[in-house]
């Protein structure tokens, strides 16, 4: 599966191509770092398709599916480097 956003074509690998990207997968969304607190708040603005992949990574971590988690982290490092450092590093 491929998604074009801001003149860049992103290849969505399996199993992330089965994520629900919503009716507008390129809609920009703010995602807060899950370890933020009242003193430190970090956000990343990423498209909805990347949010779905991020959510899958977090779910894979919770269920100890480390293969899927690492696959998603690697995809984020390559495609959304700044968001990777804010959300997943």
C-alpha cells in the first residue's frame, strides 16, 4: 500500500497496511508523548496514517509483540524521524 502526502509517497508495509487510517489518512493530527507530564509536554504533528501505525506500535508493545513493535519503530525512524524522537525514542 502507498499513500501520498506532501509530495512524498509513503510505502505502508505489512501488517500496518491493515490499520484503519480513517476517511482522511493525510489529515494532520497532534500526538502527545505518552510520558509527558505537567512539567514536560512534547507533541508531534503527523498524518492520520502515521498515527494509526504509532497506535499499533504501542499496542504491540503492550502485548509483547516485539517483532511488530520493532518493525513499526524502524518504519517511523525512516519516514518520520522527528516524530520518532518525540514519540518513540
